[in-house]
C-alpha cells in the first residue's frame, strides 16, 4: 500500500432498504460507493457524453467510503445524510477526519422534474483537520418530452485553507 501505483475498486458496498415511517422508507449504503453529487458518474454507462465536465473532475468527489442514507419522506421529498472518510479517500485518510454529506431531493411533475441539492463538508488537506472544504452541487433533470431531457449541474466550492472559491454550471 506504499506504492504510488495501487489497485482501486471504484465501488464495494452493501445496500439495504428499510421500510420505515413513510411510503418510501430508508435506503442505506455502507462501504465505498459512487458519490451522488453531479449529473455525471464514474460509471460511464450512466453519462450522457463520453468525456467529463470540469465540475466532475474538480468540483465533486468521485466516490466516498462510509455510509449514506436516503430517507424518502414522501413521493416528492428525499433527505440525504451520511458520514465518510473524505473526498476520494478509503481506508487511510490524509488527515484522519470525517466529512459530512447531506442534502435534499425533490421529485416533481410525476418524476419528470427532479432536483438534488447536496453538500459535502469536511477537512481535505493533508495533515490539516481544521480548515474545511465545502463542495455544493445542485443537479436538475427535466424530461421536457419523451425525446428531450434537460440536465443542469450547478457547482459551488470553497476551500478554507487558501480562502479560494470555485464554481461552474
């Protein structure tokens, strides 16, 4: 594990659905899973284009190691929340601190309009567990017709250690 070149498993997780509270229940993921931020994913079969955007490469985590819960309040609202080791970290984190990821999802127009707003907050710099990085993303998917879908991905980031802001759409 000290080598610069190491094997990586993009996803190794256990998922469960717990039918509690509402009609939708609670979905849990535990392990290493693709981060739910952004319209793009590490699995190219789920992407519209072959290439990736600037937001995907620099504004959102590729994957998380920890747990994430999605509580389906009703057919319109989903609440996201979980803890992980940080951006693209697995067993060994560069600062031994946890990060939080959470947000809200809205499912409207009988599923034809969906918006997910998520934030990932935690220290990410090596050896620095007090300056936080804030990654925020809002993804909206609107199925205008059966043949036309509009996807918007808006991203806003802040790195406290260098007082730097970034964003994109």
